[in-house]
C-alpha cells in the first residue's frame, strides 16, 4: 500500500470510528451542546483529551494553511471542512492525502543562497 492510499484509509477510519460513538450519542441525547460539553469535561481525564483535541485543531489549521500554501495544495477547504465536521482524525490524513498530489514540490528542498 502506498502512502497516498494509506492516508485515504486513515481518513476513512478517522470518520467512521469517531462517528461510531458520536451518532449513537446524538440519537440518545439530540444535539444538546450544553450536555455535550458537560460530558466532555466531566472529569480531568476527559477534559485532558478534549483540550488536547482543541489545541491540536488550532495547530492543524495553522499547519495546513502554511504548508498548503507553500506546496500549492489544491482543495485546502476539504480538510478544514473535515476538521469542522469530524475532527483532527479526518482532517490530518485528508490534508496529507491531498499533499501527496504534489510530491515533486515536497521532495525538493528549498535552496538557501548565501550572498557572495
């Protein structure tokens, strides 16, 4: 399996696995955001994971914007949509998948020239 296919597989898993927990919760509780955040931060360990994902999301947006522009990655809006609708588990592998469409830009290091 090549890298691009692996990223696509991880993106699909990044959608299916989180939604396997979220959809039953929504069916049971509805889209009650107050309850969602109360349960997300119900104890210190769940708060740890919740805050970790929030910080990772902010870092990922910055990374995707700068790296995406540098490598001229097309359709950068797709991983942002994935981040907003699923999370980091979808957005990161989707961005890496899209980035693989420009391997020639990724492999060649940028030259730094010293003044003579």
